[in-house]
């Protein structure tokens, strides 16, 4: 390497290695100094700094300088980062220690505040904003009596209802509008509680504090004061409202208070004037008695006069000593005295009146002493007047009557007498019947006396009861005699009204017994009878004349032919009191028995002839030609006969359908005729219920498809079988289904159901068609009765007739349930246990 390198503007001398190393270190230190700047750690370096500066002044090569700078830079970055980390850790430790001290101080302060709050007997409830669940501080047992905090806010659990509603209202206002309050309430166990409400730090605070010591005494005194004021106000209101003069005097006897009635009685304008002027109600002599009682502090009760509204009045005066004087009240008794005198006069008048009555009357006072008796009483019991005038007791009178055997003979006389004397304590009159040993019957009425005691009323009913018994016996004999007569009997009075009738009369003429008990006139009865007999029979006119006539009441006898074919003989008997006895005897049996038998025989012969002729004509005149038509139509449809055009096939199909329908009609007619003639026999055997239902349903499939009607079959899978004619049962179900399909609307549903009962098998067919009107229900089972009822159904009217005939032939019944607009349900009941009689079909 050359010793020196020449460079434009100067040259560098080649340096030894150790010099170059020193130069590199100096350059690095310079860079560190530039990076660190005025770092305190290097502020007082002294000679090191000078050496650094001198070293930096040494000339070094640029590549070496860069390498040294990078090395020292990394080293310095690590040193600086370590220094900063140490400083940051020191600052964080100082901050953590300060925070820890603050937390400890805050906890200590919180503990002091909680201890301070809990040291006072109180409970704090705090509600934060928008939070319904409050924070409760303190022992809730102080208020509610237990530690359950949820009962604290249920104010009704520990407060009276009125105070609970008040606290709830105040708390609601505090939470809603921040309105504070302060009040004192009393718990149910009598403990006073001070309730305060405030808003602190955005929270609604309710403080409940137990009032103790002086505050508690003040609260109790306040409560007692309010209670005393309420009672005083109530008494003052009562005194002011009383219509009696009331006053109060002080120790000196001076008026200190009066009521409105007193002011009105002394003609004062108001209470102040009466008290201020000392206006007295009574005169001087009367007041002297009152003042003596006042000075002696004794109560006074007496009757004193006074002038009120210009009139003399009598007052009942009562005065009572008080702690600081006396009080008095005066009740006017003027009217009472007048009433007492009037009552006395009325009593004397009543006594005189009672003495003239035939009913025995005895009045006993509240002490059970005889106070009054009339002449009839003394005569009834035949008692000495001197004994009665001495006012004997009720028991003494009864004892004397018992000794004379004039009272009912009772086994326990003491108990009987005690029960009789219960009338002294009764509130309502009581009626008793006495049966005396001498055969008399007395009606005894015990009536409580308003003045105390009782009033005995004795009425001898012996003769009246005897007459009633005899009269009732006679009526019963007559009634039983009339009711059991076979003849119809009616008695009409002289005024033409019905007085008496027996049940046979109502039954014969089908008359309402209730209407007959209203005593109708003969005209009304004849009009009712015309419904059965007609009004053209002259006997009715003669009967009307006989009943209503005053003279010439000749008896009427005749026969009445009734529209129902019966006959009755009518007869009248004039009675002594102007009434008329009318009898009707049913002679239908004796008159019509021969005619009935003859007509019945002729009718039976004619009916049998008609049935035979009908069956003959149908069998040979209709069925034979129809069979030929059906046979030839089958021959024409056979390809062997020859080809047919499409139109001919269509016409031939129509012919086959029509002939089959006509054959079914003829077969139905034949079946009906056979059943009606009693010639049809059942081919009984085991009938599979479900298979029979499906077979009947198969026969109406074409009708279901034409009308788009759904068929539902409902039967239990294990419904089994029963003994019947399978062909007739299937024919019955087929006719019911055909009828239901014909009356069902397009798209409707027909239901075929079967149910096995204990003693019968029940089939029912239900449709939702127009229904059957009530007036047509009894006709639908008749021959040739058919009605479309607004549907597309057109039939011969034989289907339901066959259904009823076949079911009744099995000993069953057919019922129909239908209403207009609600559809129809036909129910067939086939009884079980029928004898298995088998005949050839």
C-alpha cells in the first residue's frame, strides 16, 4: 500500500492501524455526542470530553467512520432504551404507590361514612336514574320488623292503608319530579318513623329513621293531640247538630259555651251573643235549683218550665259537674206530656171497646200481672171477678184454670207453661190451638204489647170447626161420587155459569180443566162443544134455554151425534136453587158397535181385493212387457245381432237405463204391496255390517260421480255382523244413500255410519241438503210422496216408504232429524236377538 494517497485539494497520509482505530473511536464518540445532545450523564465529562473533541478532530477514513458509527449507534440505542425503561418503571412505581394510598384512604373514608350512617337507627333507600331496583342501606328490621328488604318498599305491609298510600305518592313524586318531603308515620306495631325524601347526586334518597327520645315523645304527643282534636271536633259537631239546648258553665256559674239550639231557644242572634250577654233559658226560681247543684258539684235531673218563642214549654233538664264547672242539656217534653195524656184517653176508650167484643181479651203487663180483661174473658173461663180484679199473675191464672180442668191436658205442664210464656220475649204474634177437656177448641193468639207484656186473644171455634168438618165431609163425598161417575156431569148456576163439573165432562168434550175452573158461561161451553158435535143439533138450543130460563125449566133429553162418530145422550135436571144439572152419557159403544163391525169387514174385504188386483196387474201387465224390452235391448247391444251406429248405441244406452229404473220402481211397488198384504217373509241370516255398507255404496257410485259428491263410511273395524235379511238391509241402505245424494248439493258430502249398541245395530245416513220443513216430516214416508225442496232430485216417492217397511219388518224403527238449511239425518235401528227365521226369498 502506498504511503500516501493524493487527492484533489489535499492528501491523506497513511496512518498506522492503532491510529486508525483511535480515529474511529473518536468519530463514534462524536456521533454519540451528537445523538445524545446535552445529556446530563455526559455533562461533566471533563478531560474525557476534551479527549473526545481532540479525537474527533483527527482525520479518519469515511468507511471506517460509517462502520464505527453504526456499531456505536446500536450500542447507544440500547443504552438509551435501557435508561428510558428504568425511568418509566420508576415513574410507574411512584404512580402505583400514590394510587394505592388514595384507594386505601377512600376505603377508610367509606368505612367511616358507612359506620356513621349505620350508627344512627335509620334505613336509606337510593334510586339511581333509570334504575327501578333501589339500593337499601341499613337494617330493614328497624321498620318492617324483619330482615326481608323486599318488604321495605311494600308500604302496605307495615303501614296503615292511608299512610301507605301517602308515602307511595310522595315517593313517586320524588322519583319523577325530584320533590322532597318530610313526614312522620306510625307502623302497624305503633312505632313512629320519620320519613324524608331528597335528591342527592342525581339519586332519589328515601330516609326512614326511628324516632326516639324527645322526638318520639313529640310525635306521640302530636298524634294524641290530633286524635283529641278530631274527637273534640266530632263532639262539637254532634252538639251543634242536636236539637236540644246544651250549655257549659265555668266554676263561677257563668255561661262559657252554648249550641245553636240554645241560641234559638233564648232568641239570640248567634252563639257569641248568647254567651256574651249571659242569656239564661230558665227563670230565676228554676236557676236556683241548677246553681245549688252547680255549687255542690252534683248532677241534677228535673223537669223545669221555660218560655220559648212566646210559649211555655216543659223541659227535662240534666246537668253534670265537670273539672272546671258543669254542663247541661234540656230535652223538651211538652209533646210527650200531651201524648201521654192522649194515650191515656185512648187506652180507656180501647178498654171500653174491648169490653164489648165477643172475643175474650186479657192483657198482662211486663211483670206478668193481669192489667186488663173484658167480660168475654171472664165468661169464657167462668172465673170470679174479685180474683181477676186483684191483678193476679199469669201463672196464678193458669194454675187456677188447670185445677178446674179448663186447660189442655199436658203431660209436662211446667214445660207447656214455659213455652207459652216465651211470648213475653217474642217480637211477632203467635197463634196456638187449644183443645180443652170439655170438647171445646180455642184459637189463642199471643201478641207482644208495645208497652211490655202480652195480649191474649181467645176465640171459641168449636161450632165453626164442627160445621167446617161436616161441610168438608159432604163436599168430599159429593166430589168423590161425581169424579168416579162414568157419565159426564156439569152443574150450571142460575146465572148460566158453570159451577161444578167432573173429569168425565172434560174428557168427553176435550175441554181444558183450567178453563172450566174459571166458571165459563153456558154459551162459551156450547161453543167449545161445537168443535166435536157441530152447531146444527137442536138439543144445544134447548139446553141453552133450560139453563138460562127463569120459568118453564123443562128437562131436556136427546142424543148428540159427534163428528168423530161417537154419540152421547144428554139429560138435564132442574135443581131447587135455580141451578141446572146436565149429564152426558157416552152411548157410542152400544149404538155403533154393529155399524163399526160391518164397515170394518167391508173395508177389509175391499182393501184385500185392491191389493190382490194391484199385485196382479203390476206382475203381469207391467213387469212382463218390461222384461221383454230389457231382453231385446240386451240382444240389440250384443255384437252378434249386428253392428250399430254410435247414435244407436247412445239411444240403446238410454233405453237400458230407463228400463232398469222402471224395473226398480215396479220391484219397489211389488215389495210394498207384498209387505202391506203381509205376504213378505224375511230371509234371515248373518249380515256382515261393513260389507253390506260397502255393497250399498257400490250401487250409488255412478250417482256420486255424476254429482261430484263425496261418500264417507264410518264404522268400527270390529263392528261384526247381526241377524237380518241381507238383501233387504242392503236395499234399505241403497235407498237412503240414493235419497241423500239426490238432495245433496254438488260437491257435498254424504255420510253413512253404523254403530253397534248393546241391544241394536244403528245405521244413519246424513246429508247437507236443503232439509225438510216441519210440516212435511210426517209425510215423507208415505207412498208416492216426493218433493224436490229446491234440489235437482226427482223420484217416485217410494224409497223412504220401502226403508220404513223393511226396518219395521225387522222389528226396528226409523227416525228422521232435519231442519231447513241444516241437512237431514235418517237413522235406522235394527234390534239384536231376533229369531233366525229363514224362508225362501
